[in-house]
């Protein structure tokens, strides 16, 4: 009997060992910015226990320096990074060992924005006008392609560095338009300050559609078994908040009560249709087209093979 009990106990302990190991699996996620509604699927996955159900303990970390996220992830100082698809091509060309393994926001958020009651009614009207920007590189090329789609040369406009003061510079009249404002934040921010904005969308003005926010990891971690479990949890959360948006919002502000205001609430609901419902899926055609766009714009030497910078986990 003692031998039977000992064997039964050993079998029970052995059967529980994989669960115990999974319960200890930790993942650090370095965000691209401070916590905001763009990160809702991860926040809700934590609040509803979806990560825990996958045997994961996930930590969401706002970066001290957003520009350092690719370097920190590629050197193993975080397991996962939230990144921008356009920037992934730049990092790849620079030799940074990163792989996209999932999608968070599957449409562009970037815009060219003007005052709705101002003189700019179409991109053609920006000839001879001032356009405020915060970051050069992709956004500058995006603007050039958007203007070209309406027959306007970028040389006919004046770019003004407004740092990260996009909406105030537009409202204050320092510039006639801005490039780089996110459609799910800046338009609401302007409205709350008593000004209605009008946005022009890059994907409607000659720029190939792309994923705004993606999940990346260092190349040698791309086969890690924690990553598909992570994506399964965020997929469940994205579907939950699509089906139950108000409950999703309540879970989000339960986790981050300091974000309970009209700007973040509006941004939360505006972003819902843009979250990837199949975050692991990889649209190879989209990545190929965007790589060609980046190469044509001379931001990178040549369009990379999709498999060199992205992977689809099974």
C-alpha cells in the first residue's frame, strides 16, 4: 500500500510539473510609448487572466527612451517589443536582429491633419504652405507620396520642426498642417480644445497600407514556445473587447485608473476596429509591397525578403 501511495503521489507530481513550469514562464514587453489605449488587448488579457491561462506572467514596461526599444529588445533586455512596421525595415537595413512575430494594430494610424474650418480642403491646397512635423524619415517620405498623389511637389511646401507639439502648433497657426498625428488621438485632442480637425489618410493617398504597431522579438527568440501562447492570449482579448467594448474599457481603466478621461476613452473606442483579430497572421503581400515602397523612397537599400524580418508562428 505504501509503495502504491508513493507511486501515485509521484505520478501526480509528475503530471503537474509542466503546469508548474508554465506558471513560472515570464515575458517582458517593452512598449513603444507610455501605456495608452493602443495597448488594450495586452492590458485586457492580463485583467481577464488570459495570460495566466497560457502559463505566462507578462510585464508591460513603458520605455524611458522610446527610440531605444529596438536595441533593448535585440540585445535581450526585453523579450518582446512593441514597434512600428515602417521602422522595422529601417532596423533590418541597419543590421538590428529583430523579427516581427505578430500584429497589434493592423491599419495605419498616421495622418496629415488640418483644421476643418481652415483654407486647406485638399492636399492640393498645401502648395506654398507650412507643414509641422516631429520625426523625419518615414513620415517625410509618406508626406511626399501623399502630396504627389495630388500633383503637389514636396519642394513647394515648407517643413517646420514642431517637436512633439503637433496639435498646438496647428491650432496656434504656426503651421497650416501637421504630419505624424495619430487619427485615434490627435483629432479628439483638438476637439476637446475646441477645434475640429480634418485628416488625410496615407493609405488613401498613394502610400501602401501597413501595420502601425507590431510585436517584435530578437531573431534567436523567434522560435520560443512562449510567443504563440502570448499571441493566443492577446487574440482572445482583442475578440473580447470587440464583442464587449464597454466591459473592455472598464477593465482597461481598472488597470490604469489615471487614464480614465474623455481623451483616452474616445481613443479606446476609436481604436477597437483597428486591433488585429488574428495577431499571428502574416500578410506577406502587404510586407512585400511596403518593402518595395521603402526601397523606392531610398529609405533602405533594397526591399528585404519577408522571411528576413517577419515570421508567422503556428
